[in-house]
C-alpha cells in the first residue's frame, strides 16, 4: 500500500533558526496536505498542494510539491516559540483518503 | 473550533470490553474519517465514510467497526478491547472528497 515517509522525526532549534521537514511518498500523489498538531491538540490543516512543482507561502512558512508529485517539504524561516508542535504531511488520493507521514516534532528553544 | 464534535473526550475501560465513540461532522460535510493516534504509530487511518457509504478502509482491525448514519454522524465501535488499543481516536470530516480535513478534539481511550 501507499507509504509516506517524513524526516526528521525530531528537530530542536533555537528561536530564530530555520526549520525544514521533508516528506516522500512511495506512489504518485493526487495532492499533499500539511497539518500542525500542537501538544495536547488535534491536527489542524495548514495547506494543500495539488500541482506538480507548486510552491505556496504562508508568512514564514514555505511549502513545496515536487515535480513528480511524490515529495514535498515545509520550510519555516526564523522560527518562533509559537511554531512548536508536530508537523504532518499527508498524501492524498483522488477520493480523499489521506496517508499521514510519521510527523516531525519541532521544539523551539527561546 | 473545528466544528467537529467527538464524544466522549475520555474513556477508561477494561480489557475485553466494548466501547462506542461518536462523531458529529462539520455542518455540510459528507465525508467522515476515523484515525488512531498512538505514541509509536503516528496517525493511522482506519476508515472513511461518504454520505453513509464506506469509501475507504485502512488498517482497521476486525474487532473494530464503524458506520455513518443518515444524519451524517458516525460511530466507531471497538470490541474485545486489548491493552494495545489504548490511544487517541480522532474523527475528521471534509466537504469534498479531496479537500482539507477538519479534526475533532479526539477521544482518549485507556484500557486497564
């Protein structure tokens, strides 16, 4: 079945440093979605990428979808303590099923 | 507030028992998804329903079953519970098949 691998599993940064998490799928995806889960919370939708090579930005967050639609990345510039949480990528199929990566747990030290 | 309501928030029971988790999707959303989140397994997709019909199945155990009712709420039934079933169970809903999923706060199930 479809597998989505995400690295790194953990990332510790000093406030102000950049952060990147990478996602790779074993199969071509219809779309990729990114979610953030704060400690003790539920996953919250951040963004969806659909087109090959697509790049989207949300303030300090930059999301990319690979040309082959099998990989993606999330980059955060100048991390803040509010960025703490687990970031999940999720590979989507045409009918809506999402396969989540294992997530990257981001810790930001002030 | 995501608009997705899950009850109960916490459930403590014993091995061998059966429990029912309930989910009310966001108003207007036809798709409901169930996920299991445990410390070592991340978010595992269990099952998806769309407008009352099963649409996709993940790694759902035979001891688990789900359904979506005509009013679109959904229930996840877990039976013959084992210690390893202790986890956070999330329900999510979406409007179209491919759009963003909106998660409820989850039900934390503890098996003693």
